[in-house]
């Protein structure tokens, strides 16, 4: 069959939700079309097969998660942001008109809690606005200096900016331990334009330059953030980020916890790095490897892995450990012998507590607590 373009414009199509062959309309989620809005927020649209009569069906300046009724008459719309609680409505699929409010999240019992703040920074190209979120402790005191903890996952097949209220507590526990906790997406992460995504090609370690820049810009606005004490953690590709941050920016990042990480993309399953790093293997793989950068280590590093991980092989962590030993670098390592790529149950609690304590001890410089009871 002949192909023709249906949508026009520089916005991002997230998914096709319904194709109505009878009325020749396509219903799809897209982000970045509405000017002046956060480019990660998705909205529902409909358009005719010939590319005419584009309709916005969920108008609120929020992220919209939708579910269309089987008969195609209605859709349920959960809309929220990371600092605006979820509203659930029933809407007419043809017009987007709200027919009934089905529910609204009640946060009245979260006494003293403040939702994270959305912040903006300028990327390294000097042109692109990048987005992040910042959590503060409930007992926040602007007169104090707070070390910084970042959660990273540059992907680049995803992004970390929290678009909805279900992510509002993502880093609250780290903030409560006495930190400014944040996430930010640099150039190369997904969910925006091809132009932004292209920055990751052959450059999986490169996005962290924007993270450093964003944290510095944020600290310029908020003097209570202490850029002399910055920590980072992440899992899987985020674990690569965490160790890479310490090795590529040793004067900036001081403490890292890297769990189940693909420290060298030459040791990864073929389909993931080759999609972003290309084939054949070239010097880019070597230059971005945490293993080849091991002699750069200055800060405190904890590396962990599940002993039977069949997604990211534990040998990546072992090879990094071997390289650190050869470079005569101090580091910490934990192997969870029975765990796969994700850690479950008691192992997850054990690791979470260890990760909290690692930052409390090495970034705040105080004695952490090991013996406490978990709430059920």
C-alpha cells in the first residue's frame, strides 16, 4: 500500500490508542504539541485518516493517562503532575467533554509534606531547556546546607522526569535523610524530539554533562544546596551512570551507589547497546567504559550485583572490581547471591537500607542507623 504522512509538526507521538476504521479516525497520545507546556506531558488527540481535523481531547495542562471504552464512546482520563494530585474523569471520546468526575486523590493526611518542585535548566548546547524535580525534607530549614543526591537513568530509551502524581514520593525518603534529592534528564534522553534523542548516539555516558550543569544552575538559585557534597545512585543503565559520574566527573560527584550496572557496553546483551552505540564495536565503547576509566576513582563507590542476574551479567561488576583493584582504588562491593536483575523482598530492603546508610555516612558524615523496624 501507499504510505502518506498523517500528523504534521515537531511533537512526539507516544502511542496509538484506537483506530476507528468506520469513521476513519485515529486516537493517539502525544506530547510536546501544546506550546508553553512541559514537553513530557502526554495528551489524547484524534485525527482523520487523511491528516485533517486534529482534535485535542484532554485539554488540562497535566499528564493524561487514558483508557478508552470498548465501544469507543468514552474514555477515562487520569490527569495529574508530580505536584498536582490525580483527578479521574469520564469524557466523551468524540469531543473530549467531561461527563463526570470519578475521583480525586485525597492528600489531606500528608501533614507537612510538600510535593517536589519542578525545575528547569539549560542544556550544554546552550539552547535546550531540560527538566527535573527536586525533593526537600519535611523539616526543611533554608538556613542549613544540604548535600545533594541524584537518581540517574539516562536510558536513553526512557526518561526520569516524573510526569504524574504517582511519582511524587519517588525520592522523599532520601530527602528525609537530610538531602536535597533530585532527578533531571539531559540531552539524549527519550520522549522529546529526535534531535534531543540523537545526543545519546555513540555517547551513552555523555548525558551526565547536562546533569552537572543543571545541579550547578539549581544551586545558583538555591544556596542551601551544597555542591561540594553531591552523590548519585542508579540501577542497571542507571548504575552505569552512577559509577560513570564518579569516574568522569571526580571533582563534582563524591559518592555513588551503582547497582546491577552494565559498566562496559561491550559486555552487554547485543540488542541494547548496539541500538545506541552502533556496530561494529569502535573506540566509543572503550572510551565510555567504566572499567577502562577505573583509575579515575576519587570518591566513595559501592557496587552491587545479583549473583544470578541473567539480564546484565554480574561479570560487568566483577571486571570493574578487578580494574579498581589493579588501580589500587578503595571501593565497596556487595553481591546478593540469590538475586536476578531486580532485588526482591528482604534483599531489596537490605540493599535499600545499605544505600541510604552509604549516603548518610559518606555524604553527611554521620553514623548511620542499621537496626530499625520496617513498617509493614
